[in-house]
C-alpha cells in the first residue's frame, strides 16, 4: 500500500505542477506579461513545485529529515545525474554569466546550508536545527536572487532560464482557473500521499527517513528537471540543462528550504555533514569542469565522471546503513 501511495502521490504532484504552470502561465500571458518573466518565475516555480510540496508536507508532519533530505538529494541529483546524463547525450556549453555568477551562487547557497546545519559546532548546542530565523534568511537570499534574475532578464543577458522554443498557450479563463485550482489541489493531496508512502517504506525497510529523502524522494521529485534536460539535449539544445539545474538548485535551497524552516524548525538527525559536504563539492566540481577542463563546455567524459560520482555517493549511503 505504501508503494501505491508513493507512486500515486508522485503522479498527482507531477500532474499538479504541470497543470498549475500551464494555468498560471496562461493568465500571465493574457495580461501581457513577457515570456521571459513567466519563464523565470512561474515555470521555474512549477519545476520546483514537487520539491516544495514534499518538503513543506514533510515539515508539517514532523519529518524534518525527509524535508531536508529531499532538498539536498534533489540538488545532488540535479548537479551530478541530470547534468551528467545530459552531457553524455550532448556536450553542454556553459555561458560566461553562468560560470562567473550563477554556479558560484550555487556554491554559496550550499555553504550557507552547511553553516546553518552546524549549530552544535558553531554555537555549542546539543542538536543541529535549521530554525525559523535561518529560514527567513534563506528567503531573503531568494528575494535577492529573484531581483538578480529580473535584472539580467531586463538586460537581455539570460539565455538559460527562459521559455525558448516553447510558445505559451492562452487558455480560456475558466480553464486557466480550473488548471490552477486543480493543480494546487493535486499538489497538496499528492504531497501528503507521497510523504505517507515514503515514510511507510522507510519504516518497513528499517532505514531512516533521511536516506529515503536523499535517494527515492529526491529522484522522484527531480523527474521534471531530468525529463526537460534530456529532451533539450536530444533536440540539440543541451545548454538549457545548466540553466534548469542552477535555477532549480537555488530555488530548492533558498525558497523550498526557506519556506519549510520558516513554518517549523527543522531538526537534523539523519542528514550529516558528509551529505552537505558532497553537495558543496558537487557544485564546485561543476564549476571546475566549466572553467578549466572543457573550455566552458561540460564534455561527455566529464558528464560520465559526474554520473559516477552520484553512483559512488549512493553506494556509500547504502554501505553506511
């Protein structure tokens, strides 16, 4: 039954995110909001809606490890597996702006999470907690990132995160409202089912919720990004993968984790410094590959290395059970 909840919840989340994005994009288009703004806000939110839904649902149900594990695991899956697989399909060109500003911002976000999650070392407390104040700081970072995104969009510098090649359909207003309300309902219901199913599987297998969050939940909620990036590579537009991954990673840490921690403090138990350090190293590795080895190109060899790093990380988690 837990597997049914897990799969059913995931399908509802994916459908809900797609319906909400289509409905909201149609309404925005009807009010003559530029495509680039829609892509940088509504579509970006839509692709990260599964992570937001699962993490907030987990936080409300007291499953802090799953909430944090979902974000950390999703970002690792994005950086190592999605970029790796996409680069194996077609080498990825990285823009100068992404290398100099956006990937370093990803590294900074990962370091901020590492710092916030180490109260016992920094403050001498008995447990590590990402508290409400930490969550509000992350949301402030998100506001700054959003301002930066609109600034580069206004200057015509953004080539990664817009809706190139995708024409936004203007739906009848009743249909747009139906999609928005139905999408929200599916996200909420699907998120609850998914968390219940994942928690039940963790209990039946005797493993911690953090491991389930870092692997099964993270992979499931990252399916939209994986599908988008691989399809873009097959259509000879693999550069979209970097924009999708970087934007999703920043959205996950700053907004998803910021919202979750602002609702209720997240007490860390199963998420360790090993997981958080791997997150930082993965972002640094992506930056190094772009700067030094492939001349602003993630090659097939480098993509293979990223995938192998993810396999090694997952194998280490299983070995440490």
